[in-house]
């Protein structure tokens, strides 16, 4: 999977937070947090603006896209967009376990909180 295939993946959700740090500091923390994350590889890297990770396994093809937007106050609005396809019956079950239980949202919000605290 590469960057051109991300838009074709169905939208799952988006979570956001405001970080009281500039986009460069947020960018650095995102990279540090995701460095070595199993199951992901970088598909898009636009420093200070966008960082997209993609992955694939038998039950899902997925992308986690971080968007960074400067705020008028000098901070950064950090959004985490998830896109994923869950093919077949096993994929549907996996979606229910990961998305339907709220586990995915909990993990993503935790990631955003970690970046917000470490970048500030």
C-alpha cells in the first residue's frame, strides 16, 4: 500500500486536540511516538503538516493520518484520521472487536494526549 491508495480506504473516524506548541515540536513528538511502531510504515511525510502511516494484515488494510494545522495563537491543531478496510467475515468481526468496542478510539485519544503533553 502506498500514499495513492489511502483516499480509497473507507473513513473510520477522526480525533483531534490542540497542542500548545509549534508544528515542528508536534512533528518531532509524533515521529518519536510512532518510531518502531509495529504494523505501520510511513507512506506520507510532509514535515510540520502531515504524517501518514499505513499497514496491512489478513483482517484489515489501514491508514493513520496525522494532520497538523497552525492555530492563530501559535499552537497546533493535531488531527488523527483513521481509514481502514475490513474485508470478509473475519474482517467484519475484527472491526467489531477493534472499532465497535471503542478500543481504537481510546488508543488514538491516548496517542494525541501523549503528543500534546510531550510537545508542550
